[in-house]
C-alpha cells in the first residue's frame, strides 16, 4: 500500500528508489489527437501521445521502440521534457516548428506523458532515459539533430551527447540541469531536488513505509501555478494539472553512475544554455552557477519567461532555437 505524505524532505541526497507492483491511475482527457513523428513521415506506432492539445498535426510521440528515421527538411529537432511532464509540454513549439517546415520529435521519457510504464516500474535511471537513447540509436549516422532539453531533461540530453556526439549538431539546455566532465550530474540533480521536493503542495510517496526514503514525487497544483507556470496562460497550467505524472526519485548515486561525461565526446558537441529570467524552480543564481562551473559555448536569455519557457514565451523560444540551429 502506498503511503502518501506532504513533502518534508530534509536532504535530497537521501533519495532512493524501490519497486512496487501497484499502478497509479491516469486521468482520462476529453480531447485526443493522433501522434505523428515528422522524422519518420508516417504515423507513429506503439505509444503515440494522446493529449488535450490544440494542434492540427501532432508531432509528439512516445519513443519506446523507434524505427529508422527519415530526416528531411531544413532543421531536425528533438525535444526532451522536464520531470513529471511529457512530450505534451512542447505542443506550442511543435506547432511553430512544423508550420515552418522543420522536422521535430518530442520524446516521452520513461513513465512520462503517454509512455506506458508507471514510475514504480522504472527504478533505474537508465530506464527513465531509455526512450531518448533508443530514439537516438535509430537515427541514421549521416544525419544530425538539434537536441533540446528542458529542466530535468538536461540530464537526458547530456547522456545522449556522451553516447551519440556524432548525431548532434547542437545541444540546447533550456533552463536545464547541465552537468559536465567536471560538474557531476548528482550535484545538479540533488540541488534541483532540494529546491522542488519540499515546496507548497508537492507530495512524495513512501512505498517502503514512512521511515524509508521517498520513492516518487507528485507536483501539486499550487506549486505548478506559483513556481512553474506563474507567467504562462491559465489554460496551460490547467492542462498541466491534469497531465503531470509521478516522477521516480532516483538515488543520486544512480544518476552519477548513469551519466559520466567526457571532454572528448560530450565536450565535442556545441552547447547552448538558455536562461529563463523569471524561473522560480531554477532561479537565476542556480542557472548562472551551472554556467560558471560548466561553461557552454553560448548563453541566451529570454526575458519575462517563467520556468516553462515553451508555454510563457513560445515565440521567443522558437526564434532562439532556430537561430541556434542555423549558426
């Protein structure tokens, strides 16, 4: 039986993961869209995102068993969401990119978005990242993508940079966790957890009992409204309250073991960091700290953007991503 508590975590370093067979029920949405992946130019199979989004053509997929991709068009983007969110969080950027003729795929990481796994079924950080890694492995060796990670998604794209540097033209960290060869992933991960877990109505579950470390995080509606979506349209916050899913709280040692970065591979990829000036989840001091301790090739800044830049400032983010891709 799952024990649910308000998050009162003293130290993010105590986070560990355990298995549990029970599943968390999902809210059913009243809208459905068919998912298409413009990299493949065909209807996505397996786990297609079915979400409440105002898109005419959705290019949002859950990529658990990707097939070979057919890349065409001026730019090829791969978008990776933050924790508890899914590919759905990129819907505005997907619409702007596809309507401008670019190829774009937004990935659902493990137990996220429309991915069929539940959080307690993927107690390994490797499993959480595997949809992105499988997708990257499926891409033709002669084609490169612009890899974009948001917030926690920065850890995922960092792993991809180390594993597939030859397939990435640029890696963009959108107010994202940005580890490096000399900045251990566990450090940025634990700092981000410390800033999120104990806030407002966020909750954690203790599936091993109240005396054991927490196992999953559930973002509360008040936290979403005040710390992530405070400058975004209300409709996007409303959508998020219905679509966010529990995130497994991985032990810092698991994250550190999974993400080992080198100058030769990770360091060979052009890296850009985008600062969200009004982010309350990752304040400017934390973003600047990562930049100073792991300097990227370029730094961009989007003024007036909350943590969900793709929701609060979609046109500015789209323009910035195109400028990065075309350099």
